[in-house]
């Protein structure tokens, strides 16, 4: 495999990755977007469960390719403790 073929393969995977980030944003963030703060300094805390631990929440992109971390201060916690 040539360097050019590897580069094309990388570009394809890169494009797929960003498409998937947009899909995850549509699925996970858009339904709750009305409850997210308007002030980007306010914290948004995600407490993922199961496979959601693998979701890179700050990297999720909306339809305008803006990352979630650009709009909100994102924190991820492993659990809620009482």
C-alpha cells in the first residue's frame, strides 16, 4: 500500500468520524438543547452510563460543525455520590 493510499484511507476515516460526531450530537444533545445554559461559562455535567462512557462529549458537533466544547463548559463525572 502506497503512502497516497494510506492518506486516502485516513481521509475517509476522518470524514466518517466527523459524520458520526454529528449523528451523536443529533441523538444525544439536540433533544436536551433547550435546557442547556446560554452562558458558555456555565457548566454542563454529563454522567454517562455503560457505552456512553466512550462518547467524546466535548467533540460532538452540531450541523454547523461547532463543537459542544465551544458552546459550553463540559464536565464528565463517573457517578453521582450522595
